[in-house]
């Protein structure tokens, strides 16, 4: 599999305001994830990255929530998200909101999240969909050098392939915001006929994807079979070497 390394140093935004229509993107992600937070149970929820730290989770049953990023006003633990200072199998839910696009080694970030997740834990990933109007912006010369169009977008299919290789079960693959995310977007503009038409007939072309996956770990306890294989080889019986050769035979009457 081709490693998803980026040749240039990515510039991770410190807040949603650093992205075009960042507040609109954040609100759309919160609406898509709102039904899921009540389905997660456990003790620890970790938000990886500055953008993930700003995502509101009002109705989550997990009260202990930790924000990990290199630098942010909401950071609880300042660290690199590709080298988490957490023990193995210590987190119930991990949120990666628009983190892979700005990571130097996105695959390693996913592996680190997988390392700290407990078996049957949940991994939530959001990002820009390159197979949408947002991906078209990356082809325009006057936008390809601006944030976030100059970063590496990963398709939802590729992200799901990574998760499948790690043994995850995909619970949801949703899309939102059928827009190029340029200009000034408002709630009224998102209710226009084009947005309603694209959301109904082209749901997979949404500009933002939301993936919810569950970590599955199969038990490796060996089970002994109740049956045993019997060998078909039967040794030939020979006279014992201790028996004298000239010993007379005894006949019974």
C-alpha cells in the first residue's frame, strides 16, 4: 500500500476561523455527530488536534474529555498527535476532525489512535472529500496554493481501507455540505434549491465526510479439538529377544 506521506510541511490551523467558512463546517459536523454521542459509553474521550478540541459534544455520556494538540487555547495535553503520551488501550472514543489533511504522516496518526483505543472502542474521523466541489477547487490555479486546498485530501474510500486493514467495522459514512465552501456561506444559502437537490440525489458528493468506526479485536485463544487423529501405521509384532530359540512348545490337552 502506498504510504500517505506529504512532501511539504503541513500548516495545521489553530481554529476553525482559519479555514474558509470554518464555522459553517464545524456546525455541520456537530449536527451529523449529534445522534452518535449518546451511543458511546466509557470513561475517556480524546479529541486529537486543535480543530477537534473545538467541536462541541453536549450530550455525550462520557464526561472525561481530553484535548490533545501541539498548541491551542483548549488544549489539556500539549503533545504531537502522531506520538500520543497515552497508554495502550486506555481510551474509549477518539475524535479526529480534519486532522489527516494537515498531518505529515496521516497513516501513523490513525495507527496511534488505534493503539490507545480499547477493544470495541470508537474512532470518529471527519475530513474534506476530494470527490466533491471542494476537490475541484484544488484544480484551480488561484486556489491550489491556499489553505486548505494546498493540503492532501484523502477520499473516504481510502480512509475506510485503512480502517478495514486494522480490523474496524464501519458504522457510518455520511456526507454534508454540498458546496465548494468558498465565498460567504450562511444558513439561508445552504437551503437553496441546488443544495437540497444535491443532498437528495448526490449524497456521496458532499464536501465533508464523517466516518464512525468501531474497533473489533478477535480472540486468539487456542481451542483444543475433542477428537484425536489416530495413526494408520501399526507396528509388526515380533518375538521377544529374551525368548530362547530352542524352547519346546507346550501343547494343551
